[in-house]
């Protein structure tokens, strides 16, 4: 009888496990997961010097986890070792700029939190890594945006000449937002492979510009873009690095801007600075870091160093103030970046979400993240 009970228990366990696996597989068939490159796109990818062994590779050896770490340690810290200030307990302060009625001659930037922002420069409208769905995950309740950070929607945007997409992670490539933008976007500019998602989601391939590292595109009217490396990874499911993660050098008729995407610190910043610098502005990630994954996300101090190596006249730290994707205090990234910027003499651009940033000229910003601790409720 005992053996029969044990046998029955094992059978129930494996049936339950099989049902879970089948449920996960079925869940991941949804369109929001996108599609892996295939056909002519995949053949082009295979010719890239950065594609080996079935996936894209970083320029430097980049392990998922730093030395001395394991996934067990990381998961334990992530679920049980988070700072009590990981999520602000009050509304993130913000402003609302009327983007639909900007003057044509205005050269401005408006940040939406994390790595999403709008620019109007020299008469063209640009949108970078937009996420307006309120989440950075296929399972929405796991990574909700901070309260107060979602003050904009796709309906608040004018027609977009160029949509820049740095890579296909959920906190940069948002399915709901991309679908809503379909009728507003002129051209999509992204790395090799990421265009497969857009085409699968109904974008005409003629509107998609996909480039490898060290390739460029002439956008006309004095606008050019050079696609440059990052040190990161990609993937919307369990398969990694089928599409390329990139940064961008955007040259307009009167300005040069570095759009950083996600990246760990490496010597590519110095190389990009030597080839394309100086920059009027560099937008670089400074949040969601941890020593355990330091090779794929910079520490805030490295963000400032990277800006200096790029030859940036100003640095705008992004990738913070909207999602908790690491275990640090929600405002620790900007506190550390600000302290380091003062040491290195790097001017910072630190607007409120939604505040209009004048791209040409000097502008003072409040240290709004210090005005209230925004401590967690209770």
C-alpha cells in the first residue's frame, strides 16, 4: 500500500509539472513575445561578424553573472534582499508638456521615465524605447511602473519621424505601445533581428531600418545615424541574443547625440568617443545595476566615466525612476551618479518626468528626488 501511494504521488507530481510546462509553452505563443528572425533576415544575420554559434556576441567576454555569483544567490537576493526603498511610497512627481503643439523651431527633449523619451530636433520628431503600458514584463503584476510615472500615453504624441529601438527587452520594446504607434511612426531604426518583431506585429518592412554595429544610415535632410555597440544581451523568451542590442550616434543638422540603450561598462565608449565625439548630449543608463550582473549594466559611477570618454558635453542618466528591476533604492542611481558627476565635472540633465528640456542652451534642474524621500507606505 505504501509503495502504491508513493507511486501515485510521483505520478500526480509529474502530471502537475507537465501541465505547468504546457501552460508556460501555451502562454509564450502569444504575439507579445514577438518572433525570432527567419528567412532572408536570418541569412543576413548569419553574415554578421558579431554572430557566432547561433547568437550575437559581445565584443568582450561577458558572462551573465560576475565571478562568485550564482543564480541561486541572485534569486535569493532579488526576492528577499531588496531595499525597503526599492519602490517609492508616494507619487513620482511629474509635469505634462503638450507635445502635440510644440513650435516647429523648438529643440526639446521630454523624458517619460526609465529609458523612454521624445525629442524634437531640427524639425524632426524622435522617439526612443517607448513603454507606456504600465509594466516591463509579459506578466504585468511582476514589474508595474511606479505610481505617478505614467503621465503620458501614445495619444499624447505627435507623428514620429524616427522611432529608435535599442533592443528587444520588455522594458524597452513594449508590445502594446508599439501596436498603438503603428500609424504614427515613419521609420523604425534598430539593430539586426529586432525588425522581425515589428514585421510580425504589422509594420511594413519598408519602414524598418535594421543595422549591424558599425553600420550607418543616411536619413536625409542632414540627419544620419551610426549604429554602435553596447555590452548587453537580448531576448523576449528563453532564447537569448537572436537579435542585436545597439546604441546610436545621431547626427542632426546642428547637434550630435549619443543614445546609449543598455550596456555594461567597456572600452567601446572610448572608441565611440574617439570616432564620433564630442557629443552635445549623451543619454546613458544608470539604474537596475548590481555587482552580480555588473558586466551587462553599468554602475552609476561608470555611467559618468562613460560620458566623459564619449566626449559628452552633458549627460542625462536614464534607466531609472519608473521600474524596480534590481534591488537598490529607487533613487540610489541618481544619487550616486550626481555625486560622481560632481567629482568628474560632468554637467547633468536631470528633469522631472514630462519636463521640457531645452536641448540648446543652459537649464537648471531641481534635485527633485531629494526633496522627499518618497518612502514606502507604512
